[in-house]
């Protein structure tokens, strides 16, 4: 993108897919998107098992269906949230109003911090329930790799969403600075490239 302001290109400029893909928040959001697919996909595919003497399937995490439901719900909603904010990131350079850009960045901060917290809770919950699982509930260790994958990628998701929060804070700082500069010097050109 050519020089712009407020953490984005010039408002109304042409969309540059290469520059968009290279942005750190885009890369982290795509990574978070993949992690969410791994978490809910692992649980949906192999997260439910049954004993040889039962027909009813139970959650692999200590036979606690709430653990599987939490992992699936958080994974699917994080997946959708990533798509929504990827679209917002693509549209962000087209937003000309400083106030609207600030609102978009503030919502990004709130949503990213919220997801980092939910992934932390999910990691703790799934780990606790996996640790409490009894070997007799799953004697052939079916789905063990899927359960460990869900736990591992829940852990990684904490850091990707926390990093997205940090990047949004940096973007907010740039917007706030530009807003104050424009108030003090209304007729001067933009300072931010």
C-alpha cells in the first residue's frame, strides 16, 4: 500500500492483496483461523467414544459432554470471528473517518482479548478433563491424539489472540496520535506514512 494514515493505506485506495496478506494481523488471524479449525475439527471427528459394552458415545474428555461442547462452540465461534475480522481488515483501508476506524480498532481489541481469555479457559478446562479421564473409559486410547491436538491448539490460540490484541493496541495508539495531531494542526498533512 502506498503511504496512508491510521495504520492503513489511503482511504479509498485500491485493495492490494499482497500487502494485505503480509500484514502481521492478517497472518495471525489466518493462523488463529486454522487453529480454531483444528480444535473443533478434532473434537467433532474423534472426540466422542464408547466402551465395547455401550452404544452411547461419550466425550473423550472425562465423559464430560460440557468439555466437548465448550471446545466445539469456542472453535466454531472463533472460526467465524476470524472470518469477520479478516473482512474488516480488508475493508479497513476504505474507512475514511477517524472515528469509524477507532471504533473498528476498539472492537478488535475487545474481541481479541475476549477470545484470548476464552481460549485460556478452554485450554485449562480441556486439560483438566483430559487429565481426569479414566483409562477404563477408553481402553483402546481411541481419539487420544485428537484430544491432545485440541488441547495443544487451544494453548497456541491463547498467544495468537493475545498478539492480535497487542497489534490492535498499537494500531489504536497510531489512530489516537493522528487524531490529536489533526486537532492541533488542522491544515497540515498527515504525519503517518
